[in-house]
C-alpha cells in the first residue's frame, strides 16, 4: 500500500513536467515505466528504435502519421441494400407462368387459433420506395405543405412514379381541401369525418406557386369529398385550376373530382375552369356500387357527372377508373364499358383492388395479368381513346398520364396551336388522337 501511494504521488508530480516536455518537443517519447513496479501504456506508443533515430535527426520536421482509418464502412456500403433484401435481389430467375399465377396460402396466428390467409401474388409485389428522387419529392411536398393521394391512399406505385431519374418526370397526385373526407367508401383508406377542418383560403395560390416552382409538365389534382360545404368545394377546386393556368400556362392539368352530390352547375364550373382532363371514377360495376361506395354515391350519378363534363367544355378529355377483384362478373364489366361509351368517355383504366387495412372490404379475387390485357383489348375495340389496364394500374397512373400529355400536345399541333381544351380545330385533333391510339 505504501509503495502504491508513493508511486501515485510521484506520477502526479511528474505529469506537468512530462506534458511540457511533450509540447516542446513532439519527438519526445513518454517513458513506459513510472515509479517502482508500475507500468503504463499509451495509445500513441512509438517504437523505441525509430524514436532514437528521429531524435538524432534534428532537421526532420515531418509530423507524426495519423491512425489508419477503418475500412468497415466501405465494406458495408459495398454490400447489398435494404431493397435487395426486400425484393429478393436482382439475380432471381423468372418464375414459371404456372407458378407465378398460383395463389399461395399460409397459416397465421398462435397454435389452436390459426387461420388460413392468401398471400399476395407475385405480380402484385412492388419494391419499397427508395432512392434520392423519392426522398427529394417527399421532402419537397412536406416543405410546400402539399397533401398527395399517393400517400393518403397508400398507392403501390410510389416507387415507380416518385423514383424516376428526374423530378420533372415524376407524377404526384395533389389532394386539395385537406386530407379528411366526409364520405366513408369501403375500399378507401383516406381519413373520414362528418366535420372536417375548414378550407384554407390560401391553398389555391400556394398550390399554384408550388407547382410552378416544381416544374412539372403534367399535374393531377384531386380532392376529398366535402359534403359539409354548400358547393362541395367546387369553387375552391376551380380557383386552384385557374391559378395554375395563370402561373404556368403550358402545364397540363387533370382534375379527378367527386360527384358534387349530382349538382350540375358545380360540375360545369369545374369543367370550364381551364383544365385539360376531367376525371371521375366509377370505381366498380352498378350491382356492387351500394356495397363498395358510400351511400351518397351512385353508379348513375357518376355517369351523369362524366356526361355533363363532356358537354360543358368542348374538347375536354373525360376519364374514369374501375377496380377489379371485388366480385364483379365479366358481363357486368362489359355493360359498364358500354354505359361509359354512351356518355362519350374517352379514357378508362382497370386496376386490382388491394385491401388497405383489415377494416376495409376483403379482396374477392386476384385478377391475372392476362385478364387485364383482355379488358384493355376490348376497351380499345369499343372506341375508347386509351385504356391502361394492369394489376397495379390506378386512376392516376404515370404511363397513362404520359400518353394523355402527348395526345394533348398533338391536339394543339393539329389545331394550329389555337388553345387548350376549348380550342378550335377539333376535327384535326381527333384525327391526330386516333393516329396516336393506333400506335399504342
């Protein structure tokens, strides 16, 4: 104990002297032994032989070398990413068609209470949204305080629409009038309330300015249903479209609207606001509408909306979307297509219904890609201008919007650049559209 105490006091007395010597001469080597029987090691220990050589050479002023950095982070970054684990890697062999279209089941739950579930088919699995473009668009939307139906409705195509190489080529469906709907359709995951927050009077101006700075060539606007408002939000929607056209005249605008409770004047107001595409979704066949949609929506009312919009503004493109996998029959889908052509609907899309949560209605059938291809062929044969049909197709679908954008630009060229949806030269525009459709 006495020796240890003496050694400790000796180290305390020598510490200031050793520090001063070390600062005065960087080549000074701290002694390894301090006191009797006490040994101490230092993190920057040098070899005694090299130290002797350095001390004798007084003209060498090279600073001591730093510690070699670790290479663990480099090896980690060169390894597989999170998306490789989720997606199974990029070297997976393609599945045999019979195996790909086979629905697989699994038992889930604790022993004695297990239940059988159907796993998601391979053709419906999408990669996890990643990448710099996806992050940039998401951050831009947050910074501009814009809501998107892509996120609110949990769209499976976000990795495709947001993950492209250029932000200007991205597609994001902006949702107006808040993120809370007054209706409760049994397939939709958007929040619902009988009394949503009041409208933001500055939203039309902010949205137009944000989209102008974002630099898109084609934008899709949609909104929640606002049955709590006298006009259903039609004036708010129309004002937003007009502000966008004022700030970015060349930007093409698609409006995916509600039915405004069948109010003809409100539908005409939005159709004449300067938009290029008027979209309103039928969602399903007439027989299933009461079970799928909110009680305030009806099949005939939606048909009426498309008919009014088509007649209200000359040259406007009308568009609708139908979900498959809800229990509909082939005859019912065909009758729906005939009803749409009767009101001169131009564009129709087919997509697989996917259950957002366990609180929503179940999937009756996973429709195969071959069936979707069949409905696309039949829709084009019936005279639709364009049909996007596939398991992951949604009403706001990037490929479909790219086609419509080209159609509208060709229409302007065919009409001599006389204007947008209300321009003259409709006959030439229709001829150009037919030519484009033949090449799809």
